[in-house]
């Protein structure tokens, strides 16, 4: 379930503060799943990238590369706060990919 707008803004701000305080923040330091969905919900639109974000926010299947590309495209049109939130979504996607790779290497 996507986080509310207020939850998204609050968690993004806290996360960015924590990451800024570290010289090399770990990949695992990212937003929660519900906030990732909430960020996507904030940026859904009828554009191609907005439709990708809408599918993701609605719980649909979205390729991680496609999601990152959509978020990066939307960053070009976003406010500074929106840009930061979309950056957090990209970091979340990278963390998810890393976790999947770890599970595959442990299983195989």
C-alpha cells in the first residue's frame, strides 16, 4: 500500500539527512516499500514515464530498468523536492536488485 504524501515527504527528508551525514552510505539505506510506492504515485501521469510509475504504484509488474528510466526522466521536470524523492526511488530500486542478486547467488 502506498504511503501518504506526508509520509513520503517525511521519510524522504529523514533518509536524505541520514545519507548526507555519512561519507559512504550503505546501499541498504533507502526508503521503505510503501514510500517507494508513494513516490511513484506522486509522479504518475499520462506520459510514458508516468504510466510506468502508475503501473508500479498500482502494484503491477514493472521491469526495474524501466522504473529507473522513468524516475530519471521525471527528475528532469520535477521540483528540487520531487527530484530528491525520485532519487530515493532509484536508490530503492538498486537496493531491490542487489537483494535479488544476493538471494540468487546464495540459492545457486
